[in-house]
C-alpha cells in the first residue's frame, strides 16, 4: 500500500492524549491487513521526547514538530502544517480522533485536501484496497458502512471505542519536520481550564451522570461522592446543564459530549433520544430512576427503580467498604 496509513496525534500541554494511542493501534491493525506502514504526525510544544514511545502502539515512523506555535491549539496553524505534509506525500489514509479538537481539525483538513471524511467511526476495516468505516447516523438509530473515494481516505475514531494495543519495547523511527504554518488568523487570549486532575468525559472509563431528577446543583455532591468511590468522572444531561446545575463541559449527549465508557451510571435521567445517542456505545449502562417507564430503562443493561437519594448514597457506602477490603 503506497505511503501507508497516517495518524494525527492529539496533544495537550506537552502530553499525548489517550485517544491517540487508540487511533494509532487501530491504524496498526489496518496496516497489518493491507501490508503498509503507520506514520504519526506529532505537533506540539515539549512533545519531542514522546515521539519514539508511539512505536509501542504500532507506529513505524513519527514525524515530529516541536514548537511554541502548536500550543495552544489553533485550527489554521495545525491544518496548514498537516496539509502541507500530506500534500507532499499522499498517504492512503489519514486518521484522527473524533474529539472536540479532532472534529474541528478533520473538517478543515478534508476541505483543504478535497477529500471525503467519515466521522465518529466506531469500527474500521480494510477491504479490497479501501477502508470500510462503520459510523452511527440518525442519533444512533442506525449504523452505516461507508467507503470514500480519493486519497487520503479520512476518518475520525470515537474515543474509548478502539482497543489499545501496547507492545512494550517496540519503538518508532523519529523524523523531525518543519512544516509551513501559513498565515495565522486567530489568537488565543485566555484558556479556562477544567477542574485539575479531572478525566475528560470522552476518555473516562466510568461516568456517573445526573439529570433533572437531581432537583438542584447542590445534590450533585452525592454523585461526586459516588464518583470518588468508583474512580469516575461526573457528567450531566442537557436539562441539568440548562438549569445551570453543571457547566456545559459536563454535558453528555448528542449536543454535548459523545461518550463510550466501560460503565455509565445514569441517575435521575429520563433518557431523551439526544442523551441516549451520546451514550449508546457505553459497554454497560446502569439506570437509577424512580419512574419504571422512563425511556432510559429500555436501553440500560441494569435498571434500578427507586429514589436515587436513597440508592446512590447506599451504593457509595458499599463501594467505600469494598475499597477498604
């Protein structure tokens, strides 16, 4: 396969984000099926020492550009740099994460390169020289398989879905590149950070979410306690966010963050279609709701019908006991 499969790594404050390891691992599986190589584009500030380690996830080569210009993230700077590298040596495919940054960057790149784009993919496979991408449509009601014409074939992978393949001891060749950054039209004047140490919802293995049934912002404290006991991140439905009980960064759903945790615990959430669409790829869903007819019960793997203000504290107490054993 000419020029192989390329992956755009996602970095933040000098660290490679977990979803990059997932995408590189998936690229390795595709390359093994097609007989090609995997190359990673790594742009960031203070990331040069992370390049070789990407080999453990399947990268054969890492093209690294370590510069202050790439931190913080600015769409046109990253798009210009990556487009220049791709146009100089057209790979068969270009993959990246379907994160907030990845969605922004992939759309700009696809337009710049004049190619199609499969977004928010939950599975990728190689068949007859093309990538077959599986992705949800119509708020997750159906899944479609699609192929794209032209090269590079572009796709973004939903975080927390692709399996990470860590081959300890494997390293990648590192090539320093100096891409053309083009004209910069945007300036970042302030970054408002989320709570220190909090795992992003899109990368969390366990999520505890609250909805309108929480009644007010103060009651989310019981969800924070449960999250602390099980090592989870706290999320919220749109109704809870609209009520001002949680910030928009905590919103789970089609109009918030699409999540794929191993365990999703929904507390006082009725289960509007937009919320269910954002949680459909969770491995297990537990619904705690006193309404036995709440739509979320039809999608949950485990349903608890009862008052969350009795159930959640009791569950937290039991989890704390298990931690001490």
